[in-house]
């Protein structure tokens, strides 16, 4: 392949490279650089852009990133107006991302870039979920960097991501994430760990709504919900108490499995439960059948929401819950399996967090360009460097 055929307008180095004001390159140029001027060979935005281009094209480890860039030295120098004859080694990428970048600034720049298109960021559901970076766990220890992300499952965009301090947990980190977001008209959902009164009240005050799963960390609330849906024992001569139950059902079959779901709602606890803004409770029953092995398992999940029955039917709540569970396949799976995040050894906290932000960026970029299958997107950009360069040097509109 002739890598010099870029399909781009490229000016000579003395005039600087050509990029749009709203491009990713322009956004990265706004970052502060913690390095001292002496000995600095490459601009911060250049190093970061090379990493992003390499990741878009299939490289994940710093050593692979460095080799990918060197093999495309001529077109990359031309596109970014780099006059130095040499290009960074793998340790330079580690040092720049681990020492020169403020990860909070990098996260803000990435979020701003992914949400600047007119149609971006408009989906309603925000999934809050955490992930431990296994590649950051020191040998002989069990705890590594743990990140809590606010994610738009319908768009593949991470709105905000913060590291959970070793002395705290997701419960104390969640308010920090939510405080940075505009929750007006949004629905926030998290797993049972985040089913907390204070977090619920914060979301309501910000004019948002919540959907929570309820497990044993809220024993009284769970007991109350179980009681609502428990079969009623009637005394002879008395009729059953009228119920306001509404139900939705879905069935899916594929990949050797069959899954049936039944979600039932009730508003009976609205005036009785001591929980901020509670409007409905629900019971979700799932039967998952392994068609190849002939085995099955049944699951029952309970939940609460601040959405009124008129705002969220059982079918809509079922779609919200399924959308939330999509964070596993939509974000975590792509980062682990395709971008090999857990297999990349990064014991320095800022390096691990910075790499996770770049991984989120790659996922978001690919989805915005219409690539639902990330490996196919990476093969495309590896074969067509001009497309990858246009993606990062041109504005998204």
C-alpha cells in the first residue's frame, strides 16, 4: 500500500498542519502539558493523536503503537507537519500519557468532542457502572485502578469517567460523576450497589429520573417490593385485594440460547415507601435456556423508579433495563476483548486511566462513523490511513 497517498490537503511543515477548529486534533491541542520544555521533542497533541490513530487501526500495546507509527512515518510526518527524522519509542508514549497529561482534562476534551455533533448526546438513558482495569493490578495484590463511568448505551459515548479512590467505593464516587452531568430529562440507571437514598435525591434535584435494581443492600425496600408481588393468601369469605399490576413480555432466540422476560409493575408503594421520589416498583423474571445443552436458569430481579406509570410503561421499563445491561457488551466487552485493555500492563494509575479514556474515545468514534462491529472498523482504518486522518483532523459537524 502506498501510505503517501493520503487524500488530504497537507501544507508544508513550516506552515503547520491543516486541521479544522472543531477537530479532535484541535481539541487535544488545548490540553495542558506537564512536561518541562527542555528535552521535549514532540508536541503533546501529536503524541496523543498518533496513539489514537494506532488504536483506531488495531494496535493496543505501547510497543505495537510505536511500531505502527514508525511504519507510517512519512505520511504521518506530512499530515502533522513533523520535521524530526525520528519518531517516539514505546516508552515515550507511556511517559506522555502517564506523566504529561491531566486525565481530568483529557476526559473533558474527549467528552466534548464526542458530544459536539448536533445529534449526539440526545439519548435519554445514562448507565452508571464501574470497571476494574485488571492490567493495573500490581503483582501479588488484588486491587487495581477502578473507574466509574456515565455512559450513553444508545450512542456508545462515555460522558464522564472518574477513578474510584482506594479509600472509597462507587457509592461515594457516583455523586461526583452525576454532579458533572446535565440530568434534565435524563434517566439514570445503575446496579444495586448504587441504589442509595442520597444518590436518588441528587438525581431528582437535578431534574432527572432514576431506575434502580434492589437487592440485599436495601433489605427493607426489597422486602416491601417482594411483599407487593407475593401471592396473596385470602381468608375464606374475603376477596383478593385489587392489584394495579401491568405486565410486558419479550422473547429472544439466537446464539444457541432462548431468553424470555416478564416485567410487572405496581404503583402501590408510591405513598407508603420511605424512598425519595419512588413512583413505581417492578419485578423482572427471566428464563434463560441453553438450547444446545438443554439446561435453563431462572432469575428474579426487583427494582424501583421515579418514573410515573404514565411516563414509563412496563415495556418501556423493560427496554431501559435491557439498555442498561448493554453497557457490558457495548463498552466493557469492547474494551476488554477488542482493545485488550485488561491484557495491557499499566501499573501507573494515570497511564491506566488515560489509556481507558482513549479506549472509550475509539469506541465512540467507531460507532459515530456507523461501525457497530469494532474489529471491522479497525481493519478499515488500518488499510485506509487517509480515512483515519480525516476522522481526527476534520470537525464532526
